C-alpha cells in the first residue's frame, strides 16, 4: 500500500476509535483532537500488474516419449508502478518442462535374482557396465545399490543391453519385492536369449546366490511391469 494512503488511513482510524469511545460514555478532550493530511497535494498514481510466467520446453531423446517432467514449477510475478517507478513484489519464475522424445518404455515381463557367485558368473563381482563416470562397479565391494545423480539410491539390475542400455532407469511394479526403482548395470545370457523370443527378463542383483530372497523374487508369470524412466546414461 502507498505510504501516503497508509498514513491518512491510520489517522482516520484513530478518529473513528475516539468517536466510538465518546458514544460509550468516555470523556474525551475534544480540544486536543486534530486530524491533518500534509500530503493532500501529492499526486498518487499506483498501478499493480501481474506478470505471467513463460513455459520453457526442453526435448530429450534419453527420456521415453510417454514421459513429461516438470523441472521447475511456474509462478506469476507481481509488480507495481508508483508514479512511473517500478517496484517488484514477487519475482516471476518461468516453468521448465522436460519432454521425452525417445522410444516408449512400457514393458511387462519376468523377474529372477542372481548373485556374483552364480554358476555362469565369474565370482569376482564385476558387472558388465561402467558407471556414468566410466568407473568399474563391483557387487561384492560396492553393494547391490547404485547412487544415481538424478534418482538417488537404485537397485542394480541385469537385462538385455541391446534393448536396455547401461544406465537405464526402470520403475518396477507388481514384483514379489513390491515396487522399486532399478538401474541396468549388468547383463546375462538368459536375458539375451529371452529377448529373442520377445520376453523381457530382468535379473535383480544380490550379494550372493545363498540369499534365500533370490528364490522368493522369482516371478515367471510375465506380469511384472517395467516402466523405463531414462534410456541409458
């Protein structure tokens, strides 16, 4: 609110309070009441304006074409002009949207589990993929979770790399493990052969084949839902 209007408003409020007190029987020395507006001759011209935010769209082929992400929420700004002087009350924030243009990433398939000591594994624990920083990753030394810059801690998965390249982020639903997010970091012969027959097979990494949960995670019914969120690194 303009300072001059606020000042005048306060004085009239004071006068109103005194009038009410008088009606209620309070004694008031009317000789001491004085209301004046020293700014009566000032030119008051205040205009408030809403500045609408713009929407900035970015297209990314590493994101499936069925996914759109809001990176930054848009917010309108507010400014006002007081005698041609611009004052910003709220900064405008433009909305940023990421639109996927990659191939669609919705699949249903089967799931199993494996450890680095499996019969067809080397036993040393190294996965087939390098990390985003081109470093090696070891299930024995580094564990079965990977800390992704964008998605945080995600479970290591093996899949057919010709369909799901290294670094692919997958949201898994309807599995025996419940819903979770994984990252493709490894592969295997069975997954590659299954893909030739049109079967999408993911293997969940464990620290050892002796883990009883490997048997529990097995779901060969073909109704596990895999939703790709990012294609590769």
